C-alpha cells in the first residue's frame, strides 16, 4: 500500500524519484505523483493508473533540473483514485505525501480547520493544512511537526518539503514504514530499502512517533518532543539484481523458481558450525516455558501457519492453533495460562497482525515474529525474530515467502522437539523435488489451458495438510486470475458445497497423505459423477495411473512445500492465459498497512 520516496542531493531528483517509485510498485497503488522543488517553486506532477502514465507525462523527469523532491504511489482509501486525490498535496507553504490513515481527520477538520478550502477527498490534506496552521502558531517547523505528531491518530508516514527552505526534507513516521537512506552528497527516504538500494545500502530507522530532518549532508532524528536521538545506521542485505526480473517475463515466475534456492539458503542460514539446524536458545527457552502457541497471521501467511501448527504439534508436542489476525484482535479466545505468540508476516508490516501484537504485548505475553524483512515493524516490536531469507518478494502474490514460512516453521518445530528428525536431509530432498517440478513447467501450462482458460469458478479439495494447500491454492488463483475459487476439506464437500458442481466444473484434488488417500479418491468419484472435470496432484508413492501431476517422493510432512509449486504454476498460467496483470493484480497491495 502507498509508497514514499524522497531525494535531496546534487542530481536531478525526478528520475531518481520515478525509479524509486518503480521499486515500490509491488506494494500496490492506483495513482502516482511527484513534487520537485527549486528556487522557492514547487512543481506537482500526478497521473492516475500505472506509474508508466506519470513517467510518460513527465518524460521520465529527464528535462527537469530540481535537486529536491518527494514522490508517492497511492492506494486509495479516502476518495477515488483521481489526479486530485493523488499525492503530493500542497497548501500555501508545505507539500507532503502520506502513507497510512488518519483516524481522527473529521475531528481535526472540525476543531482546527473550520473554513479551510480542501481540494481533495483525502485525509492527507488535513495534515498539510494543519501543518500550515501550526507553523504559523508555533513559529518553528520542528515544533509544529512535533505538535502534528501529538494531534494525529492513526498510521502515518510522511515526507514533507517546505517552499521557504529548499534544503530540507522532513520525514515523519507512526505505524507505517519509512526509512532514511544515507548517501555521499545526497540523502533519501523511502517506504523500504528497495526504493533506495540502487543509490545506497546504508539506512537509518525512524521509530514510531519520531521525525527526521534531512539535508544533503545531514540526517537528524527527533522524538515527538523534538528531542534529538542518536541512532546507528544499518546495511541492508539486498542484492540489486533481486529487485529485477532478469530474463523472466514476470516476478511471480522468477519467485516460484527461486524456491529450491530459498530452501537451501534457509538450511545454510540456520546451520551451526557443525552443520546442525539450530534456533536461538532464547526463543526455545521462551516457547518451552509456555503451555500453548498461538499463531497469528493473514492470507497466505495464515495458510503457512496452519501447516506450521501441525509441525509444532507433531514434532514439539506443544498445543498450537492458528488464527486470522483481523478476527483474533476483536474476538480473542480464552487464552491459556502461559501463551506464546508467533506472528508470521512476509512484509512484517501488516496492520492486522500488528494490532494483535500490540494487544498481547500490553497483556505481557512473549512473542516471536517470522518475517522476510529484518527491521520491519513486527520484527522490531516482538521479543524475538526469525528471518525467512527468501530475498525480496516483488510479485503481489506470495510464493517463495510462503514455502519459506513453512520451512522456517519446520526448523523451529524440530529445534523444539525432544526427538528431532534429520531435517537437513528432508529439506535437501524437498529442494531437489521442487527443482524437478520447475523443470516441468510446460505441463502446468498445458493443464492450465485445459482447466482454467475460460472457467468462471473452480474448487480445490484435499484432506489434512492437503486441505491447507487447497486454501492457499484457491487464494492464489483468485488473486491473480480473478477466477472464483474455493479451497475445501474434501470430506466437507458433500455437506453442502457439492451442490455447486456442474458439468465441467474444474476440481483440483491434492493427495499427498497416505492415511487419507482413499477417502479423497472417493470424494473425487463423487464430484466426477456430477460432471466435474478433475485434475489430480499426488505424491508418487500413492499416485494412481490417471493422476495428471505426480510429485517426486518426500516425507509426507513436507508435501505442502512441494505441492505448493504445481498450484502456484497453475495459478500463474491461468492468469497468463486470461491476460491478467500477474505481478500487480487489481485492487491488491503487497504490504497491507491499514486494518
Ligand atoms: C497473498 C498474500 C497475502 C499476504 C497477506 C499478509 O498472495 O501475499 O495474502 O499473505 O496480506 O501479508 P504479510 O505476510 O506481509 O503479513
């Protein structure tokens, strides 16, 4: 959701801002804009739709000369995606961009801004008018910004420029991500490191309710009381090539095929000197002191949590339950005496998960965040972090982070076990089987043509952990190909949903668990006799002659990691055949920073 970039230095700012915004496209947006400034004049450029439109409109910023600017990709929350509503928003003196939602905007308008004329439907415009007013009263920009932080309720990352001081960018942060990038003769800000990595790999965090004052050669961070704080910089471990598609037509395909590599990287990153897979002793100690684990996540991460829950129960013998964050926060079950919370979040920024984290921390409970982004909000605010090491995931539809989440949960579960398995051997086998699936992608392309080219709906069925894969398979195909899909526990179908099966309805069945093989095959017969067109995905040792996709054998426990690949490929090719925007599906955002 919404992306922010800012630059101050010696170079033409516009192309740097546009390049930075292109690296934030993956977050999801529906309009974009930049503001560049020089000699007391601020130029605004905005366009609705793809960033491409803004790039065309500004000719890539090539002819501009301004060396300070801020840019924004907007995912509409207040008001439609129009040019008027696109950021930056300006008042007389200040111009700003905003990521987040101001919850008390109506109250602020009423209390402070009676009679002020607004040009947009956004909550953001309230901030710029408020700043204008406070600067007049407080006589100092820093004091006015501190004042603003005290007044605003909700989430806000802000980049601000001031017509009367063209040598400074102000950055403000609360609950929405924002980093400062340190350069040589320039400085930047961005919603994440990827927006700046082509220019610098050195960053400063800004914590919630802090702000930064940034010039070409200096970065100063202040608390909401305008008191200066000292902060160490850190280096981001992002390879610039990880943010490019290379020879792949889409990031999603690239990321699907990176999965064997990611599994091997996880094995390497979690190995000790003797080559054993290990987890930080403090994490193990805190979990062992608990009597129940609560896994909290959203979407794909929740689906990984369901598989992780079985790993923890089977290997570590600790009762574990997975919950959807947005439900848990308002409908909390009766907690056990000594709960431990695991938050799973690729981005580490998901507002729904964070709302739970804040609540359980207030209650005094310990927690661990499993995330792909070191230094992300959920990572910083938890007691412990385990990193996914999946590398940047740019396609909106999660693929490699999902399998990485399951693999890291397996590492954790095994480390908690009194009777650990040879996980290294099992994960190595899993990576090899994943590779053989990647070598067979044409099969998935052909099957997608046969099953998904024109259908309006489809069903995924399976039992046990296959059911969890069905939930993710349905989400994957829905989000990128817009086919209405349902993931179903195969045994539940006859209790109602089978009424939807008609001639040629596609039903994809997953069969990777021996104990339920025959049961699922009976359910296949039931849907087939009602006209369904069935595609079966099975593990080799329990496969039948007619199964269209047969996956090389792995321990059943790790079948979800390998069966993830065919379902991801099927969704990818379904979207390709139907001409959808695979990496940036409509209405979706990669990093969901509002509740
Ligand atoms: C779907 C997808 C989403 C995310 C969800 C949570 O492909 O990626 O369902 O899993 O929005 O995001 P994170 O994992 O960043 O908390």
